[in-house]
């Protein structure tokens, strides 16, 4: 038998005996079972299902610290349900903030949410070079510049902040600031814990605008 065929046969045999070895772990630490009976996590996972989704790898990884995850999720839900600034603006700043933070997990999860809020695929593709693009309104450009400023070493300059004030009242500026900050931090968490995307990332009803 040729050497390369022998190697292929051996690899197939190893995979058959140790199938888990052939699969990439979804995170650097074990995932909490999706059917956990933990008194903190179970009602949270049930709520996710009631909104049309399933507990994601991110939920099941951070869920290893149930009470911390509960506080984390409460803030995420408040940003989604209790903020008054337009959801489309929130999704735009999430996409730019996570892009700058190299948060591929969050960026991918939020792409369909942004599109369900009215953003086009062309706009999403242009976010990385938004300054040279003509696809964004002045309001959207203010949001993108603000996100860039938040991620820069020098912070948001006064001209950028003044432009935000033309489009948003104080409450909405705070909401957008906290949203960008939260998802920047979330990107660091998913990267540090090696959390992988699900095969159907962003495709559940949980990811719809509203």
C-alpha cells in the first residue's frame, strides 16, 4: 500500500475510535449542558428558547460562572430591550465596535440582526472602510466615527462628540456608548476563551430586529 494511502487509512481508524479528537472544541473550557438544571442558568436558558433561540456557545461557556453570567446577560438584555435609541443605530455601533475589537463571534452573530434592522449587505461589507464609502448617512457616519474614537488610544475627540450631539440626545449617546463598550468587552471574552461560532450562527429568531 502506498505511504499516503496507509496514512489516510490510519487517520480514518483513529477518527473512528476517537471521534471527539476529530472535532474542534467549541471553547477552551467545557460548555455547560444546554439542558442544565442549575437554578440560575435554567430559567435564563428557558428565556432564550422562549424568544426563539437556543443557548449559544457563548452562553454555555460564560455560564460556568452562573451568577456572573446572569449579570452579564441582564446588561445585554437591557441594552436590547430598554434602550430608546433606534435599534439600527445600536446594531451599527455593535458591528463597528466588535470589528475593531476583532470580535468575530459577536460580529457574525449581529450581522443578520443589523440586516433585519434595515442595513444592507453592501453597507456591512463597507464598514471597515466607511470613511471612503458613500453608503452611510450623516447620522450613521457620526455613529461610526464615535465607535472609532472609543476604540482609539486618544478617545473620542470633541469634533466627533459634537457631531454625535447633532443627531442624538444625551440619553441615546449614553446608550450607544455603553453598547459599544459592552460588546468590545464581550469580544475580548469570546476571544480569550476561544469560543467558536455555531454552524447556524445568527440564523435563529433570537437574531431578529425588534
